[in-house]
């Protein structure tokens, strides 16, 4: 090899995965950080596990819970409205007529 032409090659570059596994390999970079490795990738594990990268899963769950919360509130409002309407309808039936013609026969 020509001198000063090639990058330094590390025979024991340390690779650390987000799942906690570390192993060494050959590389021109001394330390490598990865999000997936053969220890945790669904292709190798056979399990459909969700890999959370940069809080995307967390944000998705927050969005989903917000949606269900809004739906719940809407449901409650509708129930309240219906109860109020039912109470008003009941009141209308129970209330006596204001313009009663029977008073004229006195
Ligand atoms: Zn891993």
C-alpha cells in the first residue's frame, strides 16, 4: 500500500446496537452505533417487534390516544345533549297549556 493514501483500518472496530448487543468487526471507523443488528432485526428473530427509532412509535401512540380521547369526549357530549333533549321533551308533556280555553266559560 502507498503511504498516506489509505485510511486507518481498525481490526477490532466496536459495533454497538440500540438493543444492547456489541460485537467487533473490521472497519475504518473505530466505533459504530447501529439501530438494528442480527440480534434484534425481525428478519433474524422471526418476531414482529416494533423498533422505536427516535421516538416515532411514542409519537404515534400519543396521537392515537389523543384521537380516542376526542372521540370519547364527543360521545359524552352527545349523550349529555340527548339526555337534555329527553328531559325537555318530558317537561313539555308535563307542563300545562298556557292558553287554556276553558277559562272563557266562567
Ligand atoms: Zn440489535
